C-alpha cells in the first residue's frame, strides 16, 4: 500500500471523472497522439476521453483505437477456449450461477481422466493451442488439483490429420492466491494468471460479495497481481465485470490498476478483460442490475481501454453475440475464444450447447472455431495460434518493450502465419481453407516486403510445416 492507502482512491476517480466535462477537439487530439505513441494515459486524460459526447469526436477515438491496435498487434487475432474445471464454490457472489446457495446448479468437478478427455477434443478435434482454465474457489479445486490438472493438460498429445494436437499455453483464471501457491503455478508453467476485480468500486464490491465469504475481501483481490508478479508470474491479466457499477468508474479502476503495476513492477497487464454481466440460472441479480452496459457504451469502453493502455492484449469473450463481436473487434481487441462450451465436461460430454444449470452464465456466441476463423479471414484478420512468446522468454518486461516499439508485431506475424498454416492443414473445413487463401498469400507477401532479412528462413519453416512438421516458431 502507499502509506497505508490502497491505489484505488474512489474520491480521486470521481474527481477525475467530474473535472473535464466535454474536452475540446484540440485536447482530444493531443491525448490521441499520446496513445498513438503507445504511452499509457494519465487518469485525467482517460477521464477526458470518457467524457467525450460529440459523435464526430467519438468516431475519431474509434479510428485512433483501431490504428493503435494495428500498430501494436497488426491484423492478428489470437484464439483460445475456456475450460471450466468444476462448479463447487464456497462464495456467494450475487451475480454468479455457481454461487454456493444456488440450489438449481448440477455440481461437478472434473477428474484427471475427464480433463484429458476434454483436452483430446479441444486439441485433437477442434485444434486449440491455448486454453483459459477456470477454477471456482473450493477445497476440491485447490492448488494441488490445479497443479495436477495443468500438468495433465500439457501431457495430452493427440494425432491429427497431418500432425499432432497439443495445448501449448495454459492460462489460468482462478481466485486470488497466496505468493506460495502462485509460485507452484509458476513452476507448473502457466501462461497468464487472470483475476477480475469484478468491480473497483468498494461499496458495490461489498454489496455483491456477502460478508464472511473468502471473496468479500476487496484488498486481497486487488493486490493479487502484486503477489503474482512477486511470485515470478510475468504475464498477469486484469478485468472488471461490467454491469455491477458505473462503466466509466470501472475503466478508471482498470487504468489505476495498470499504472500501479507499471509503477511498482515496471510491467503492466498482459491482458485486460471487459466481460459484461450475462443471465445465469436462478440469478435474478444478473437481469435486474441498474448498471447494465448498453451496446453503445460497450463500444465506448473498449475504445477507451485500447487508447488508455495501448500495449495491452484485450480479450473479447463469447459472452457477446456474433454481431457484437463483429462490431467491436476492430476497436482494438486482440483475443477471442471460439467453440466455447462452459458446462463442466461439455466438450466431451453429451450435453447440448448450453445447459443453464451446469453453467456459470449463458454464452452469446457458440460458433465453432472453424466458423470464427472463416469470418475473421473474410474480414482481413489472420487467426494466430502462436504460443512462442512465453516459451522463448518473451514475457513480462521484455514483451512490454517489444510491444511498445512495434517489434513484437513483426516477430508475431511470422509465427502467426506458421501456426495459421498448421491449423488450416490439420483442422479447417474446405470452405475455411478457401476463405483463408487470400489472407495467407497477402501475409507472406508482406513478410517478403517488410522482413527481407528473415524471409528465406521463414520460407524454409513454412515449407516444413507444409510437409507435416509441427510447432515450428521464431
Ligand atoms: N471463482 C473465481 C473468481 O471468482 O475469481 C474464478 C473465476 S469465475 C469462474 C470467472 C469470472 O466470471 C468471474 O471473475 C466473473 O467476472 C465472471 N462472471 C461471473 N458471473 C458472471 C455472469 N453472470 N455473467 C458474466 N460473467 C460472469
Ligand atoms: Fe464462485 Fe467465482 Fe462464481 Fe463468485 S464468481 S460464486 S467466486 S465461481
């Protein structure tokens, strides 16, 4: 803490939000120039953007957000799938279908055998290389279970059409852990450790997380990324659950969190998530919230996050409908999930797409990875299955630097093309392969033009992938 005070200071956030009513065009331009120089914004600058009302000015914000994304990440979209390990939980969060007192939920924790079966489908049939593994907070899914299941996931290797399917990066979404337990996760080899603060507004936090539950401790949650970085986990993911409190306040909270991590550790968040509250079984709170975020405001909050923290990865989840995902992706999102199922055991089980009483909430987009990749290709995006970064030590401070100066964008393009080709050969339908031909050709031409010094090397690797070799990267 800073002299006993926590870094989220409600009063200064409210003050910053109230201080700059309707900034001028010139003021906005100066701020956008700073975002385009890939610099984290100050609270008063972020508040100024949040206060923009003029439609024309919002359009210039959206254009700048798209340009920042292009500058840092180019036209790549990284894809992953969520894997829920269980739904027993000791907490009672008012908005969540898994809360302890929700009697309609069918509870289950996956065994190691069941985890393997899920991964065989995800890696062997769908072709995912990255997972976000989600754990509720319960003794049955404690640190030993987490370590064993993550190891089990990495161990699964399945035969595919031309090669071998395997999960190469396991990201984790779990309750805040102690430094000791985070060190265990670091040793097992996780990618990003992700925890959402849910709401940065202390009074709202208190109201939705009943007293006496583990989750009711606002500060324990707020400081979990400090502990993760202390434990040696370099890639941390923050987020807020939009719909619990005023969306502008939450964006400011995410910014303050980012600046605090930058100040204390020299590393900002690897990713920022911005889920919106969705309906859940027997959970009236999720439907009646007075802070529901409209589609229009959702677009604004994505735009401002992209501009305020220009280097961070931004995750747009399958909570959103295909239409909203299509309309918001270009505002600066970098990662989406696809073929998502969130019922426990739903990938290998005989459940239907959505079963309310097995899920934490209802999904908005259940399209297959093949369909999503096809749509992205038609829109001019290349789907990246690259997981090279953390396996070559490009994490934490190192990746922040590479992202800021635009180098990561170049390295990633090479790996994006190699992994995209690999996935197309192993898993894509004929329709998707045809849709992807143009973008693949265009990317290879760009590499030839912009990275002539590595082109021969790249070409050799590309041909080896074409001949069936797998997991080649720069
Ligand atoms: N139990 C851990 C925790 O609370 O941190 C693990 C994560 S929980 C299974 C994943 C996230 O789902 C939560 O952090 C919350 O933001 C989100 N979530 C919960 N209920 C939701 C709902 N009704 N709609 C959308 N997202 C929800
Ligand atoms: Fe449990 Fe997480 Fe759901 Fe809260 S949000 S009830 S902690 S699973």
